[in-house]
C-alpha cells in the first residue's frame, strides 16, 4: 500500500513476513539502478518513505533479489513493456 505524506513524500508498505529483503523499484528510482531498500517492521511488514515527484509513476517490490511483485492495493496494476506486472 502507498500513502502520500503531508510533505509530499510517499510511504510504501507491504506485508511479506517470510521475505529476507524487500526493495522498491520504480521509474522514480531508475528501476534496478537505484533501488530503495525497505526496513522490516514487526510483525512481517516492510516500509520505506521516499521523496517522489508529483504525478503518475510505476513501481514494484523486489523480494529477496529475485521476485518482482506489483502492489495490488495501490492505484492499479498494469503490464509494463517487459511483460512484468507493475503498480
């Protein structure tokens, strides 16, 4: 899930209790070039707050460096040009 903070930054939060590492990838992080590591929050939630420019963006979560997951509780999902689901 995502929420926009009062200062315009975006809080990304996802429930993945069995993950060892979770990152946010998106057009605002240049996808794989500058991923944003998330912090584990008890019990099983991961979160990070990032500065994101206003507008429409695409993103996904990278789980354990191998599995890309769209956020189905965000504002919609779609297939990107590479055939992967993104939010």
